[in-house]
């Protein structure tokens, strides 16, 4: 793949004024360019992993899975992106991380399959400058998670087979924790607390 990362980095730098202060339009342009850069970096990394002989996959480094007491916990060390940030490269990256975490959980014991599942999604986001106004739970790329769980843990992501919740927290580092458990068990846990 022929991607010039330096060109995008140079475009980001051009948005900064000499004194280092940028106006709103420049910040928005930098944001869009940063999304492009992330997508380009992921494309280059995946090409190197696929064709360049790199053995350690970024998806494996950024994910983990635990399978304990019929509860599967998938941990991704990145906050779930907003729908606006979900380029094709980012979506493929998330699919790979979710499946790497599922694979790790499956090595511990057989994965549970539920008639009705509760999927709990917890998103930890690093606090930035005034980003409390920007964090909207419903604007996260929840579907990339649910689509990559169905058929593995439950039949379909309809109301007969699955329910989900999304909660967010501020933290030092970003992460997404996905818990998959039997719906009735989640109701029992809620009634105890």
C-alpha cells in the first residue's frame, strides 16, 4: 500500500499558527486530518501484518478475553469510537480486536451460547478539554460490537435474543469492556444490588 503518512502529518502541522494557538476552524480541520491519519496508520499496520511478516498483531496487543462462570468479558484497550470516526480501516481494526479477545476467551473454556443475552458495554474515555459535551452514549459505534457477537453468543441482535446497555466513565486511559452473560443472570445480579 502506498500511503504517505508524512503528507498528512505535514497538513496537520500547517493548521497550527506560529504561536501554537489554533482557531476553531483549524482545530476541526486538524481533527478530520487526525481521523485520516489514524485510518492510514491502521491500513499500513495491517498491510505489514498481512504481507510484511510481522508476527505480533496489533489486535492481539490491544485486546484480551476472560471466560469465567458463564460470563465472557472482552477488554479492548481503546475507547469505542463515535460513529463519525468509523472508517473502514477503523471498523476492521475493531472487528479484529473483538475476535482476538473472543479467541482468547475461547481458549479458556467453551464459549457459552445464550437463548437471551445481556451485553454490557462499558466505555472508559480519557478526559480532554471540554469533551464532556461531546460524549454521547448513543453516538458510539455500538453496532460494530453487537454484529461481531451475534452468531457466537446469541442467535440475533433482536429483542427476543439480546439486550444491551452502554455506560461511560472518564479515566486516565481509554478502554472498552464488553461483558456477555445470560439475560436472566443479569436480572438476578441487578436485583441483589
